[in-house]
């Protein structure tokens, strides 16, 4: 019997894959008793086997026969009809599926399609019973069904349960008992917050025997901010959120502001209709707020190409289609993308209707090849919440520290006198050269919106805007004397890229031209001074310094190529020495032209020389005013000069070194804050004129056919009265009460989140090829309830998780397993593996490592070395791991690089974030075991978890083990489990007592290691903790 | 089956349950436990040796048991390697005749060029072996195995840029998200080795062009197939498989003790809650434990004799090199890993092609040849299919500055050369032909989908039947349109 014939096997597989085991059992066993229903029993068969050639797609229709509606199937075809209601023998359809003649047989053998005997019997009985057709169930708006009567009335807690129970009773089954309180609180806490309950929360629930105890837990969880994060995670997968653009070089983008918006929206319980409209068309709302515009970033999460050779229009079309497919999947549960190249084979969406929908998303002012820039237009610049207060605090701290430096201590004075003596002696004896003196800069400006910050050491730091090709203009007053050369020092700064020399992509600059002019007033006429030669302390290969004085804008001086960016100087020697007066103003112009975007010098300082042969070396180390104040080598120093010198000495006095380093630190904090004070996010926006849309033949961007205009597919209804016929109107239609799909599709996704499988198993396909609902009336009841409540997400979730159905135990009997392996009838609670993100978050939570900050930019936790480098276009694309709290944030904040997605997430079936993904997968592989056993993230968590067991679990080994077990599983171990733990612990302890090196090694894992002491006990508890974090029950929600 | 008894129904249900179960688990190991749970009689059946696969496959007679796919990423120049056009020598720097170009779409890198000057290859070609295969002097080793190779000179694709073209080659679709070929094979045929994954990927960086076209993990992703069919990438630094090593401070005996306890505790939970998924998890942890030995044993090449190592050339000992990956490919093949995919990066030669391509050939020529010889001498070439291909070809006209000695070539999807060897493919043949400019195909065009259908056919898989339902369609590697196997090159 087993695998005896290939046909049988194909059929089995077909049944399994298409309809799920239970549905098949139901069909087969009910075949003799129940009336046939077209939508449930017949349409799936016809859709799978016939519609490809006899369905809605006229382009592919054979023999001009349609079997997807009654008229086509029953029409007179010249003496015969495909379907003769009540008379199978006269129906051509039955003849053709039963014949032995391969030429006549349907479906044709070469199609690979095949009807089983059971299928054929169903078709025959359907015709026998009158061959009723129904519209496809999901295209008919849901009507609130009557709650069915049930026998076991003491089990149901609310209407929802009656639908489940009715079906169980029909199948001769009963519900499972309620899960234990420990299981229940862990289940609902993981489901609603993505984190395990704390021991206190468990204890409180166990102690509370009053009626509303469970409901209060649910309320608490729904009010927790963790709820918003948990809900957002699912939405990020659906919305294909990522931190890179996804094609070719996979450049970084900034979309986290939108992620913040999503978390907030869930936490504020924004009704789903508003949630929808703002994300699809927030930019088009009247007087749209910044938040509403941010919400529209939803449809900019798609990938964006930047590969050199691509044709922009080709990819722009892909983005529009991506938006349409994403919207279609999430709200309509339809695979609209199928109609891109030809009319849909199974669902009533024609190719024309597809491009009419396309037209709604087609009017964004965007370029298809912008992916190499980071964020691509249209962009919204937004202030980062909370940074302003922090910035003010940092500024205040700097002021306070500087004020403290002003006080003059005796030690300082001692050091000062000594220094003055030393310097004067050095100058006298020629040990210090006075070749370079700091230039007095009057002002510094730039084209574009660059602002310059004047730093204490006389240097200028670029900040503010970061235009592509700025030209800097710096006015210098040399004072009376002689100028033979100008020295430009380019200096590193923490606020510059990678702590380098510029705000370019890699911290490098390209100085394309350096010019000097002389004038007698600040704003008056100036004449250009010829530069005889230039030299530099370092030049990048092919970018020597002389290219900065060659008069050509396409070439210049650059400094990349050293292992690390370092301060670098260049000297420009004038062709003729210049005599200067008190009024003389030198204007220095630094140009950054050519194709090197944003490669502008980030921080610079100038000095002047009067030496006959200005060289790179030869520091006096002192600014000109200090040299002047020091006076003639032996002369006396006046009071005013003394003040100048003291002011200067504050910057170098050894006694003030700690204070100065505090200032530097505070300044770099400020610089970091200013850099992150605002961020940008890609948003939707609508061009003033609609971009014409066309049917694209075979879906090709370069084969436009007939022009089309925005419209809703006829079979799905029409825009609500008064709604504009644009993207905003489309969004309003999706959440209008007439829409047959949105509410069903949405509640079904929540059902999947809580039960592992949707009531409609194909959460992304409610069309003819999708699965029929396991409980159609329940789905409609929930959908109408959702709309009735004002699209209230929290109240819908509360309804479901407080039901008797949800609260059932997931314990499985062999009988029940055989009866319903996939648990479609819900005669037991669902038991399924946690998402990879949750598994990691749980380990961080139970160890206490979890960093609770909500929102903000993505972070880079531990990742095995070399993953980015191995596939990137060059080896410099490195993953730079974060530190401190970045290592312990919730997984939803982990930086998502599309080309190399976080490995521990992908191994646990995470969506790749390439495209919209609403399905859930939970495979079970050896590579997953290796993650939770060996990943430093998990091993460190195990050690910190072990420390917590020792610290909080009491003095006795048994108590500590019991405590640790409960931290993860919410329940205490039973006798067998405790005995296993105890024995294991003793063996590990024995081992570690004899292996001190292993103790030390284990204690050294992870960043938290430095402050901790290892011990054999800790190592043994760590081995136990590591094992507990790998229990099946740990990675499962029971 | 017209009259089913209740017993039939139960039998069928059990079988379905088993099938459902195997779909979820990588291997049949847990099946014994499940069988015991459902019906003791089934438990006696040894399912340990029947790994999951799509029942009914292979459905045509297989010639190859496994594939080694040597993907040359960036698109090697057919004009400088395998498709000589001696007539070009007299046409140096002349314009490509408009009658040849026919206004096809070009990448935007050369679509703005005012001229399309012909760039003859500077390399000498010779015929080699009994089959008279054309191979240029850039590959001095490959002639040693010329008679094993089957060249397809008439390959083409629709994609003109790297990202979509590689994605198309590997998944049959230009946008990311579909299962890669190795995943399909893993899904269809299952694993033949209980200690190693069915689909292994190795990446190396070319010395010809170190800053080169990137790769993406999705190229070996499983798309909508279960994630256990993902290619497992062997890494060139750190653990060869992600997270393979025990952490410092946990040695193998300690790990064993942990897993013993874990097994006891999981089994105890299983006894209580009855979920067969727990048995699978126990089995997967044991497989992970075995992989901790089997993978390092696999990657440890210290016992390879010098005579073998020498065949692969001087870089064979250096981890992460193409040569080392070729040697590992043979070791994986010996262990019956189904699909072994190498990527060698750096073939994208828009400018200074001669300098770059000679580096690429130095990287690959000897190791590729060594791999074929090594397989041959072990008798493994008969049932191992080796494929050498890039994502498209390169243009006959020059990109950038043209001299006799130095030139560059843009992307060319309209014709290029790949070769296959071993496992069911006719040795010593050349299939298809291009025009005098290697610009258009003159005879026997082979689309990427044809090539992929042929590779599947060699493995005994009818590409039309290997499908999964996805968004209402039967999704396959070779697309919905008719692309047939290239029967002429199959034994």
C-alpha cells in the first residue's frame, strides 16, 4: 500500500500540500453525509486542475470554455454542455475526466495535473446535487454569522469558542483541559510581548486565585511597551524592513524612524484603519503631520538598485510593483503580482486591472538607480526625539569643565613659570624653530550649508549640511611681516567618518584645488597669488599634492590608503614672498569638485611661515600670538602678555591634563549627539501630475501597451463615496466596511500569530488557489467584530487570548495526533517553536542582560567574523561590531543587511526581508542547535544567567537549579528533571574543579567577562544554564 | 481504490502523517519515535536510512549523483577563453557592423559610447585533445582534460546586469527570493549523507580583480522551501560552518554530558506532552554533534598525498582560495554531498581585461583541471556532474581605451560559453555556435533555463515535476514557459 503507485503518491502529496490533512479527512469522511459546497469542496479542485486553461485568463483559455462561473460551465456548446445540473452522465466534464482515451482525458496527462478517484466522485456528486456555483467566498463581504449552538456549554467562555466547539462536537471530539497556570502565563507573555514572564509575574499570577486573575495578566501585557515591540517585529517582516538597499553593493539606508513609528502606533493602539491609511498615504492626508509622513515610509522599504549599468526605469517599475504586491498581500491577501504578465489564472484580476492598481503607486518622484546613495529621494529630514535635551546637557557640561579650568592653582603657576623659562631658552638656543606660526583666522565660510565650528586648538571643524562639492573660503589676517608659505593641517576628529579626516563615505577627502588671494580689506578686491610648489606629509597613490594646484577640477590631493586615518599636513610655497601690513587679508580657497561626493576636508588649521624655505617639519609648536608674547629672548614679560601666555598654557599644562581630557570626552559626546540630532527617512510623496501608466506587455518596463488609469478591480468593489481616486482613496477603500478582504486577512494574521497557523492556512492567499478556512464562520465573526470595535487591535487580541480555545493545554495524545496532526480543529492548544528573535531575546531576558531601550537606530551585536567581507565587492566592507548595550538590545533592532542577513535569525527561518513575507515557518535543523549551543551571544547569556542563579537563587545548589529552571520555563522542575539537573551539575563541577583553564576560558566569553571572576561553581552552573537554554521546551511556546 | 475501507483510510492517514513529519525534519531519524507513537508495527521499519525527499524522484534515470558547480562570478570573457574569432584580427578597432548589433539594449555603462570598436583577443588559441577543443593560452592546464569537457558555445540569458543575472542563473528568476538550484536538489533528492548537509557553498575571491562584484547569501537561499534546504556556506575564516565549534571552556566530553542530559530532559518532556517535534529536536542535536566531527574531518586535508595536492596547484593549502575549495569539493563529493557550489569572484573585466583575466586564470585553471583529473582517477567523474559557468558573456567591442595589448569588455548576455563534464554529459564535444563576432548565436541556442533543466535531468529529475505550490502557481526552477533539456549533450 505504501508508495505503491506514483499516482497515489502524487495524489497524496497534492492533498497534503493543497488542503492540509484535516480538510482531506473531513472531505473523505463527510462525503457520504454532507451536502457538497462549491466553495469548500469543488472550487479548489477546479482551480488546481482546470482553471489554468478554463479560468479567468482569456489569453490562455482553451476551447473557449470557462469553468469558474455557472454561465460558462452550463452553456450549450452545440448539443452538449460541460455541466448539466442534476445529470452527471450527460455532463461532458464527467465524461472527459473519466475517459480512458488519453486524447480526450482531462486534465491532459502532459499537464502533470491529476484528479484522484475521490476528486472525481466529488465532482460527480456535486453535479448530481444540482451543480450550484458560489462566488468565491472571500470576495463576498463577511456577514456576522449566528453563534452556533453547542452541547458542552460550560466550556465556552465567549462566542468565539462556540465556533470551535461546534466543529469539534461534529467531529466527535472534545476540547482539551485548560493549560496549567505556569504554561498559560509563559504562553501569553511570549505571545503578546515576545519575552518570558519574570518570576515575580509568575508568582503573582499563581497566588491570585480570584476570577479575573488571567484577564488582569492580559491587560498588563497589552499595556506593556514590550507589546509594541513584539507586534512591530511581525510588521517589519511583512513590510520588508531592512537597513540596506539590497542590490549589488547593498548600501546602508536609514529607516529606523519608521520602525519607531510602528512601535509607538501599536503601543498607542492606533486603530488598524488609521494604521493602514497613514502608512499607505500618510503623506497625502490634509495637513499631514511629520508622524503621518513618516508612516508613509512603509512603502519605501522595498529594495533599491544602484548598480552602475542598470536602466533606472526598469527598476523604478519594480519598486512600484513591489509596493502593489506588498499592499496586495498584507491587506487583500491576494497574489496580485500574478497579473503582472497576463491576466490572473485563478482570481478575477485582469492584467488591465493590475496596471490600474499599479497606477496608484506610480507617482512617486523617484529615480530607479538611486540605491548607491543610502537614502533615495523623496526623503524627509526629521529631528531625533530626545536628542535636544541631551545636547543641552552636554554643552553645559563642557562649559562647567572649562570654567573649572580657569582657576589658577599654585601647582599650575609653578608649571607655568617653568614652561616660560624652558621655551625662552629653547628659542634662544635655536632648539625650537619659529618656522610656522598659527594663522589668525577672521572667518571661514563654505558654499552649501556647511557650518564651521572653531575649536580650542585653532582648528575648524565642518558640521551642519554635507553637500557634494563644497568650496571653503577662509580669511586670514597675517599681521605685519613676511609670508613665504601657508601650511594646511588636515586633522582627524571623532565626528568625522570613522574618526577620519572628512565626512565622506570613508573619511577621505579629495582637495581638488587650493588657491590663495591677497587683499587689503576683508571684503574688498583681492589678487591671486601664484603658488610655486606644494608638498605633503602623505599622499594617496595617484592623488599627489601637486594635483591640488594644477588648475583642474577633476583631480586633487587625497590621503586614503594608510591603515588608519592620520593627521596630515601640506605646505604651499608662494612664488614670491609677500610683504604684509596690518590690514592685509589672505583669502584661502579650498575646492572639492569632481566626482568625489562629500570628499571635503573635515577639520583644518592654518599656519604661516616667513622662513625662506618653508618645510613640512620645523614646529615651533606655538601660535604667533604666543611667540609674540614671549617677547625678545631675554626681555621682561608684561602683564598683558602674561595673560596671553597663561591662556595658552591652560591647553598644555600637565596639571590640567585630566580636566582637558574630560573636556575632550564631553566634546566628542556633543559631536556624536549633533551628528545624530537629525536623521532622514525615505517617504512617499505624490508628483503634482500623475505619471501616465500603461499595460506593460509581459510585465516588461520597455513594452508599454494601452494606457490605463487608477481603478479598483471590478470584482473587489469600488471606492467609497467621496474618496479621491488616488493612493489615499485606495487606502480608504481598503479599510472601508464594504471591503470583503481586509478585515478577514488581518484577523487571520493575528490568528496565525497566536495559534501558529491561520484559520486560512495560506495567510498570503485568499484567492481561488488559497486554502479554504478551517472555520469560515469564525473567521467572518472575528472580521466583523474587528470592524465593529473600530479596528481595535488590542481588544481583538484580548478577545482571542482570553478564550477557552486559546487557554487549552497543548498536551497531545497519539489518538489526537493521528486524527489531526496539524491541529486544524484545535482540540488542543497549539505548541510551536519560537521565532529566532524571541529565542535570542529570551536568553538575554533570563540572564538579565537585555537592554530595555526602545527604538532608535539599528545595532550590531555579536556576529561571526568575516561574513560581510567574504561576499562584499571589496574586503573593506566590514561588520563593525557594536559594544556595551548594543550587544544586548532586542533582536528586532539588529542591523539587517540584506546581502548578508543576521545568520542566527536566518537559520531560524526569519524572513529575508527581500520582499513582503507574512508566512511563518518553524523548521528544526542541526544548524539551529549549533547557534543556541555555541554562539557567543548565547554562551555569554548562559554565564550571566548562571551568575543570576547563584546570586538570586539562594545558597543551596538545588534551590539555584530550581530557580534557573523557573526563570526560563515559569514552572519548577519535577523530580526527574531536578534529579537530572543535580547529577549534571555535580559532574560538571567535578570536571571544572580539575580543569581551571576551562573555568577561566568560560569566564572570559563575551564583553561582560572583564568584570567577572570565574570559579568552578560558576562554570558548572554555566554548563547547566547553556543546556537549559537549549531545552525543547525553552525554544517552544507550549 | 474505488471502495475504501475504514482500514484503508487509517493506513492512508498514517502514511500522510509520516510524510508530514518527514517534510519537517531533515532526516528520517525521528520517524522511528513517531512510528512508535502512532503504531508500534511501523516503528520496526527502519527509517533511519530513508532520508526525506520528494517521493517519486528521481523520475528519470539518473546519471549523476551529485553536482559540483564552479561558478565564475562576474562573467568571464568567452572571446578570450573558449570562443576564438580569428577573423577579428584584421578588423582591429573597426566599428561593430550595425547589422550585427541590431540595436539591442546595452548596459548604461557603454550605451553612451559613440563607437563600438572591435577588440580582437590578444591570446592565442589552439585545438586540444582528440575532440579538438578550442582553449586559449590563458588556460595551459585545462587542455589536459579537454576530452572530458562538453562546451556549450551558444548560452544566452536576458539579464544584462550582475545582480539579476546571477540571481537568474542560480534561482531561475531575476529578483531575489526564489530557491536556488542546490536547494531544489536538496528538496528533491534529500541528503545522501547523514552527517553533512546536502547543499554546500564555498566562496573565493579572485586575484585578477580583488574589488569585484559582490555576492549575496540569497544566491544559496531556499526561498519558499524549508530553510533546511538552504546552502550551508563553508567559511574561510573561523569555523568552517557557522557556530560549529564548542565555546572555549566547554570541551567535547562536557558537551556530550550536556547533550545526554538534554536528551533525557527532552525525552521526559516528550513523554509528557507527546509532541513528535521533540523527537526531531533530539535527533537534530545529535546530528549537530556529529557534524562537529564530520565537518572538521572533511576540511582537514593534512592526509591528502602530495601527488594529489600537486594537481590542484600551489594555493591548495590556503584556506579560502579557489584551489582549496576545489579540493574540498572533491572531499564533499566523496561523502555524497548532493550539491557543491563554488563561487570564484572577480571576472568582471570592463577595463584592463588582459591583466585581470590572467590573474583569474592563474587562480582557477590548475585547480579546475586538478579537480577533474582527481575525480577521474577515483572513478567519480562518471557520477559527478561538474559545471563551469558565469552569469553572461562579454562584448566583442571594447569598453574604454583600445590597444592591441589592452582593452576592456562590457556585459554581453546574447551569447557566451559554459562547459560541463562528467555525470551523464557527453565528453569531448562542442555544442552550438556564434557568429564571426561572438555577438549573436548562429545555431542551437541554450537558455539558462535549458541548462538548469539539463542539470536536473542528469540528476534524474524531470524539471517539470519538481515544483512547489506558491501563490497559486506550481513554482519550478525552470519557470513556467517551455524550456527543455538539451538532450543532444546527454549520454
